[in-house]
């Protein structure tokens, strides 16, 4: 019976940069492949979503105004999520939310990044 000896490995700053760059490029490619499946683009201060249904409500609580946004059949732009497809998303924020309808004729995303 053989035993494996655990070794310490060091990761350089360059290795981390390369890993992050590759993860972001992979995310971009996934976005390019899935955008045609969705009707809306939703942008918040913290996240970017694609969705097929958006319910948007501006609510007030005293002097404060907040937004309650519910997405159905969504995709989340988040490099660290293991699964970016989400059935339902609820966003509650005091910041602006931008909701745009995807114009299928306007989608012209290059297959390759130069």
C-alpha cells in the first residue's frame, strides 16, 4: 500500500491573475451563448441578470423609496457561482435598477475576442 505525501504548493500572483482572467473569459463566452434565450437584461449596482420575466415595483416606506424586482427564469452574471441559471430571483434595493428588453436583432456578439 502506497501513501501519498501532501505537498505545499505556492500560487503566484500571476497564477491567480491567469485563473481569474480565464474564469471571466469563460463567463463571457457563456453569456454570449445564452443571451439569445432571454427577453430582458436587468442591471443593479451589484449584479447583472438576464431574465424572461421581470416584475418591477417601486415601493415607499415613509420617506424612503426602494425597488422590489422579481425575475423568473434568470441567468446571473457572477464568475464565482457554480450554477448561474436560477428559476426565481428577488432583488430588493434602494439603488437604481435598469431593466431593458433584449432586442434580438441587436445581438451581434463576436465569436472570438481579439
